[in-house]
C-alpha cells in the first residue's frame, strides 16, 4: 500500500506542476506551430530525439553542421531548432519563456530561450544536404522557402504531447515501445521506416534482413506531415495493418512516428538510426538510396551516391550503439515463382517488376494487379484511395497575364463540366477570390504568393472531395504555383494551363484599364509592367489565345483530359 500511495502522490505533484506551468504560461508570448514544427516538438517531448532536451542553441547548431556532433561530442547529424519570423525575433528575449501551441492555439509546452540568431541558410544547406542550390534538392528549397529566417534554441518543459485522435494505439512513445519489446521477449529488434505502401517484395526484404540479424521487426512508418483528413493517411496505415497479417506470429510490431523528414541522404539515415535506438531497436534497416529525395520518383536519378547512407550509419555504429543492416532489393522470378535478391539474378531468368508509377496507372485505370506483386487485401485498400481518374477530383489551374483570356476560358470550361453532370464544379476566378478571400492583401510578392496558396488550399479541398476546381488567377511566381501542384497532386488531378498570350496583345485588350494605369504610373505593381511574370516551367497545356477562340481553347483542354482518362 505504501508504494501505491507514493506513486499516487507523485502523480498529484506532477499534475499540480503542470497546472502551475499552464497558469504561468498564460502571460507568455505564444507561438502557434505548423505541422512540421509540431512533429519536431512531439519527438523532443517524448524523448525520441534524446539526448536533446530542447531546441539546439547556437553552439550546438554550429557543431552539428560542422561535425555532426553536439558540442559535448555526442553524435547528432541534423539541426533541430525552432524557426520564427522577423517580428518574433525582435520581440523575444534570451532567458524569457514562450508558450508553444498547436495550430488551434492549444498550449503544448513552454520554451525558455537560450539563443536567438539568424542562420546562414546557404551554409546550413551545404552542410546538411550537400548543396545550396534549391533547383538540385527539394530539401534546400524547403529550407529557403518554408523555414522562417530566425532560429531559437532553449530548454523545453512539456505540458502534454500533441493530441491525435486517429490510430491512438499505434502512436507509441519510446517508453512504450521499450516496454512492449520486453513484454514480447524481444532482445534484438530491427527498425524499419517507410513512407510508402508495402507489397510482397517488401515483406521478403524485411524478413530476410531480420533473419540475418536474428531480430524481430519494428515497422514504424512516417505519418508526420499528413493530415487526419487525408484519405491516403488512413489507406497507408490500413495497408500496413493488412500486410502485418502476412508475417509469422510475434515477428513484427507496428507503430507510427510523427517525423518531419529532411531527405538529407546519409545524414538523414544516421539521424533515423539514432531515433530508432531511442525507441529500443538494436538494428536499423538501411536501403542503398536511403534518404535520397529522388529515391521514389520512379526513375534511376539519385542525388547521393548509392550505399552512402549505409556506409554512414555503419561508420557510427560504435558511437550510436545501433547496427546497420543493409536492405537488399528483391525481385520476383517467374521461373522459380518466388522472390530472390536482385544481385542473385542470373542470366536467362524471367524477372518481373511493377514500378510505383505503373502500380498507380493500374489502379487509376482499374487494371489487374497480380498476386505475386501484392496481397489482395492491400490492393483492395489501395483501390479505395486511388479510384479511376474519371472518378477523381481534379484542379484546372489557368495562369497568364491579365487579359490573356483566363476568366473567359474558365467560364467556358465550367459550362462544359456542368453539362457533363458527373462531378461538382467550382470556379475560383482571380478577381472573385481577391474580393471574397484575400481582400486584406496587397500586391507585394509575399501577398501575391499568399493569395495563390489560399486558392490552392480551397482547390485541394474540392479536389480531395471528388469535385472539379477551376482556378484562374494571374499567379506570376513559380514558387506558389509549385506549392499548389505539390499539395493538390496528392489528392487528384492537377492540370496547369499556361495562356502564353503576349503582353502587347493583352495590353490591346486591357478591358480593366490596368495596363494603361501602370504605364502612366497611377498604379504600381502591375504584372508585366513593373512587376515580373515568370512563365510556368512545365505546364501540361500551353495556349496562345491570339490563335484560338475560347471554344477552341476549351476543346483542347477537354481533349487532353479525355486522353489522360479524367473524363469519359
């Protein structure tokens, strides 16, 4: 009874401390974290980022960039700092606490500031990614475009972990996985991280690696930046749950990790190995192209040398205490009716493969997927997430100069789609959105990009729910157009149409008198006059409306949609 009493008393003290912390934090400056930042914070609070007890200070940050170690010599390859805006950096003070909240303003932790500094992002990019060119590496582009310009370091006091309502039983903390491994009698555990759906080849790969290591498997897929409202989020987890049923009993366990990936190749692999050590793993599976930003794009393009991630993790085994196990690719040999390692294939063997892009094509066209490739239960889940293109939502994004004919083409297309009556249609015209969604914004580059990403968010919701969104803004900058493509393409079709009508023709049309006001200096920031228009780098359709009527232009769009399966 004495032990139970002491335990209850310690819990009471803990809860009182939390309540006191919450009350005192009400007067602190507050930062609402985005999804990426919330992922980092959750793994800091649950000790997955041990030995970190908070965000890196400047000394540790510099040491991580230069040596892949903290200033005390502990191996840590990826900087984890809280990024903040210029305004916040000017108002925050060293030694003062700030409240950290989720996107809805619900307080999660208190950060006591140790350092505030403006990092050299080019130096960070070169150190972490191996290049400072955003065109070469998407991680560099994210660092430049999505990470705020100032960093804060300091110690954390957690109030509670971020709240998740989905798959609660799978969102295991390191303490919980340690306990479950012990209850299962697992001494050696091999961690396997994935972002993709798993099929027969993956099962054979992981089983082979686990047997070689004499270990059980902890399958820990990344669900970091997905949203619980995303269909693919549920599909992924359900596919994992189905494939687990195909493994031997007491051989594998599933858990989810809310990790914001950096795609930093070898450094990424070493970082993930340390995280798996914290979750209780003794081994970690590493593919030959682990952490490569182009590893899953269906091509042979790679940024980092093959095997470099494996070599990195292996070289730090003594420091990290976790062993690297190479993940060998398996291929299906029809003659043997089984999977074998790719490096064991001999001349004359009939090897069969289905790439991820080919799988997507088969799903979207309702074609057969053979059982040697994937299990019927997994395929059934995938078909729910990837219906035929003719039943998917899609976004038609029309961009071009004012007067190029965007609104006219959008209206014609809307009528055509309404006549088909197979999906709901929404028109998001640039002027209409400006009045109703972005009336407080000006015409600076920052606000123009914000206006376009707002349009993209609305279009993504329409697309996700099976509708057709027709967007017709000027959208002069590539970064906001690229953001929308990346966002919407995960939900359905995305077709960018560039109306390439020359400026002089648009000026002749000038129904709004916008160009005349720009030329006379009455209005500043007119796209094409004193503000640039950057043409799309790779639009699906390019149309010059000098040479086409609105009906002809609409017909060209409809033919493209029919050819690609979006309409029947």
